[in-house]
C-alpha cells in the first residue's frame, strides 16, 4: 500500500501528525458493478438479490426488488454501496447481505488490519465533491473505476480510524435526536394558529354572534387570467403569498396579462384573497392584501373579497383562516383531479360568516394578531435551530478529519 505524507495532490492543508494521504484504491478493495443479462432477472427471489442503483436504497440498507440467476460482480455484507452513474452519483448505502451489483454501483470495503470500513464511509462523504469532479459524460455522469481508485482520502492509523468512527457516530446520533426533538416542537408550533383560531370561533361567545351571507356584506371582485402572450408585464400575486400568519410579498411573480384587464384585476389594500384552486391541503388558504407591492394584480387562481361595513377585513381574514385551518374548504372543494381541488365564487359568496359588533371584531383581531405573531416568532426560532443542527454533521466531519475530535 502506498500512502503520501503532507499535502495531497490537490494541495489541501497538511494532515495531523501520523496521518497520510492514501488513494482509495490502495487502502480499499473496490468492485465495480456489472449488470447481468436481462433474461436472468426475476422478482421471485430466485438467485442472488440484484442492486442497480439508489432506487433500492433505504435509510441505511437497501431493499432488493429483483434477483438474478446469473450474477457477475458482488458486494459483500458491510460493503459501502456507491452510486457511480447518473444524477445520483455519490449516494451511498450499506450492504446487509451479499448482492449482485449492476454497473450503476461500486462496492467499497476496507482492507483487514489496514482500514475500517466505517471510517471509509465518512471519508467518502468528506471527499464527495472530489468524487463528483471525476465523473465524465456531458449528459450522463459516469465515474470510471480507475478514477474512483485514484481519489485520495486522509488516512490515520487503524486505532485512530476506529476512535474517529466511534466519536462521529456518537455525536451524529446526538444531532439526529436533537433534530427529531426540534421537528416535534415545530409540529406543535405549527398547530398553534389553528388552536388559537378554534379558541375564538368555537367559543360560547362566538355562537351568539349574528351571521350574514358573505355575498351580502362584501363585494367579490374580478380576477383575470395570466396570459403568456399578454401585451403587458405585471406583478402577480400567487398562492405562495397566502398564509394564516400574514401576506408574504415574496410570493409575487412577474407575469404577463392583457392590458385591457389589468385595471380591474389590480388589488386594493384590505382585500381578502382566497386560494380558489390548489392542492387539497392548500385550497382555501387566505390572507389579507395590505397594499404591497403596489399595483399587484390577482390572477383567476384567487377569489378577491372586499368586505364592507360592518364587516372588517382583518376579522373576515381571521374567520376564513379558521375555516381553512380546520379543513372546511378541503372537504368542500371539488374537482376531478386528486391533486388539484377548487372552490367557487358561489360557494364563498353563500358562506355564512359571523358579524359581531365592530368593537368585538377589533378586540378579536388584536388578540389573534398578538398570538399569531408569537407563534410565527416561535416557528422562526425553531427553524433556525433546525437549520443549525443541520449544519452540524459537515462541521463535525471536517473537525474529525483535522484530528480535532
């Protein structure tokens, strides 16, 4: 085995004392896959399980879906399975049994008494960029075996390899558990807006509020079609702008519309927008347009509502958000497609909405704004924590291979 002290071929920083640079083919056994004859394939479990790529990969181990009676190249238990063809080049899994591997995969195993396969797993993750840089093919990436073998990895003595693997597994396990805990908190934080809205609109007091058909206490304004061949460019509101936590101007997009329809589709501050057509989980989502960006237009994917006295825009928005978040519109929406559902202007206009006294509306909105703002801030904090945890694995990996763990 030939190893190289000091810097590697790319000139990376020197390694810790006692470490060397070693080519992957010199510190590991590499088996490049070879696909058997198609006539030997079967789904009946006859022969040797066959792997061709990441379609069979699981969270850790693969799940074979076909077998072959004419295997050519093998991965042994505990081998690293590395994708070497196509857009998935660089993805990895672990062999939990003997497999036949097709040409989309390579099997990599450490050499006994020289390399720890777990260490090679982490080293490959560290040099994934270098691996991808060695692919050839302009339309279909391919990593030849000779190039894979020449990839250099940092290489400490075997006891240090094993110590690093144990330390990384422990620390990465902590990160995984921390991420799961934060994701659980995020789930609870996302449930808060619906809980706050239910508390208001399912209260004993709310049951006594007078109700009116929405079409009687508001105007449903026109929305016009976005046209790719339209003669004017516009700033169009999309359903990405709509959220129970407020209107998101970042969701607007540049689009085209016919100039004779722009003025009637231009939004005014105070309009309440409902997603008329969307996926089942997003149809009926609602926000109030607060006037920015100025001159924005609504497409026919939204229903525009401008309430008039005594109904206030912010109160109506809160109530319609309550309907959305409790699944009302999802259950009511129609459409033949399972992936896209629609609600109609007639359904919206006929919906009975509570219209309490203006002072009551103002009080409800004030309380909800404070609570929803708090929920939004909590979600942002948790998202930042999750992002920070997500950055830990590469940081830990770099520290490990600098000898700092």
